[in-house]
């Protein structure tokens, strides 16, 4: 064997001798630190970048409800201690355990600053509510005063007059809230809390769909239960619903069975009726399939995924006058005329992924990057999706929340790179990051 043969083998396996995991992680950490420092310096120079602490949307504001902070520490501590044992439970018991753990951690940590009102403050437009509540979904309910038919028929025209979070998405979620009477802050918050807790078992399903062995997929679900992004920005935002829909669609689309893929395509169509960004779940699945099964199967999956989406929108257009193209244009217009116009592309093209990567959870991002280095199909697919979203500036800033559907995908990728012996240490790091961030910063959501 020639002297270069081992090197070629390492390159084919994705293990370049010069890009060790340590160097990769140090480089990523240096980039994140440098871009954060740049943001602070630019802000101090007097130039506005458009968030409280660029590249992050959260601002420094230490605060604590001592009792709930202690309960949060206890819930997170229990997850850290019991994590390895949870992975070994029988399947049904495991699903119940991670769902319960995710719910307990989410509820306690989101009450750790202001008590139980923190669960719904973001949707409360009253004097005790969040300053951001006026931009959320419930203030858009008057647009449904004339009924669902009028709402769908005129949605594109209504977009400039409804709250920005309603205008920035297709009408699916607000219509669902209206039809199911989830029209109070407490009811709507309950939907978001439940969706956030569901992300953990759905991440397990994604791992299995990606072909992971059962232990690795279980680790992925456990990581989702402890992920700071899902705990801090999911539980108290409607993006938790989008995250659950996105990972649910992806978990079905990446399975080898065409029956499962067809069901996934239907879920994707419903998801995209709530958020345009969830079309990324279809792109993720197609990229995974391309690497795993070749471009022909990926192209077939893309077609299968597109059909329910086109049928749903065409059916709504024919039956109710809904204009999906006009809605997309209106959404684009609202976004371009929002804070995005004062957020410079040169900063946010890297600032957006940095903010998302840090707030997702430092160990999770590290594991994902190592999985990319190892050429894991799911990790590479996520990297491509994040790169496209960054370069095309679909969103500038607030990616801690807006890119929440990417967090379960990162958990699934990271699970392939985290050794079982280090699981408890990783959970401890995630729990500490989540609790410290909650107590020291106003995360808005």
C-alpha cells in the first residue's frame, strides 16, 4: 500500500487529519466569540444592528423568582442524573419519561424569572404582559370576525393590518386557534407548551427514521428535552408548534417506506400552511435521501412532497379564494419593511447562524459539527439548510426563535457524536446553559 493510501481512506471517511474535532470546535467557538465581540463593538460605535445584544435578541437583565428557580434547578438536575437510565427504559416508558421531563423542565425554567405568568406573558396584551405581545397571534383574531371564508379570501390584503407575526406566516396557525377556541393567552400558551414537550419524542422518531440505532435515537430525544433553545425559546413562543410540525414531517419523510413518506408529505403541507419556513423540513429530507439513496429517489421524494402542498393551496384557492402567491408576496413585503431593513446583511449573514448555534446549546452544536465532519447525512443536510437560510437572508436575527425547527435536527445529528459515557456531562452543560441564560437575560420569548 502506498504512503498516501491511508490519507485517501481518511478523506473518504470524512476524517481529515488536519481537521480534528478539537480544532473544529475551537474554530467554531472562536468564530462565535469574534462575531459576538464585533457586534458589541459596532453597537457601541453608534451603528444600530437591530437587536439588544447582537447577534443575540436577548438583553442583559438578571432576575429570579427564587422558588421557581430552585424548582427549575431540581427538574434539570433530575434530568441530568436520570438521563442515562431513561435511555435504557422500555420504549413506551422512555417516551413517557422524556415527554414528562421535557414538560417539567420547560415549565419550571420559564417560571424561574417571573413565576407562572411567565408561561403566557408573551401572549398577554394586558398591563402585566410582555411588550412583544402586541406583535403575536392573539391580537390578530379580530381579522376572523367575519368568518374563516373572508379571512382566507382576504388574507393577502389583510397582512399589512395584522400583527407582524401573523403577517409573517401563512394563515394556518391563527385559523387553527380560531376553530379550536384557543383564543385566550392561557389556552394558546398551553398549545405551545404541549408542542415544545412533544419535540423530544418526535426527535426520537426522527433519529429512527434517519436509520440510527435505538440507543442513539433515544439519546437524540433526551437531548431535545434538555436543549436550551427548545426550553427557552420554544415553550413560550408559537415557534414551538412549528418545531413540532417540522420535526414530525421530517421524521416521516426520511423513513424508507413510501407510505410513511406520503403521510409525511401531507404533514409537511399542513405545516407549510402555518409557516413557510417549514418547507425546509422537506428540503432536509430530500438532502438526506439524496445522500442515502441517490438523486433519483430524492427527486421522487421531492415530487411526492410537493403534491399535497400544491393540492392544499389550490383547493383553498378554489374553495375560499385563498391566494398563496399573494400571501407570500405580502409576507415578504411585511418582513422587508420591518426591523430587517435596519439589520445589515454583512453582519447577519454570519450573525444569524451564530446566534442560533449558541442558543441551540453549545454541546449540541459541537456534536452536530463533529457529525458533519464525519459526513453523517442528517448533519450535512442540516448544514446545507442553515447555509442556504443564512446566505439568502430569509431571516436576519431572532434566529434563536425563528430557526427553532432546526433544533431537533441538530439534536439528532449531535446524538451520533456523543459517547454514552459523556451523556450526563453533556446534559449537565445543557442544563447549566439554559438556567444561567434564563436568570441573567431577558430572552423576550
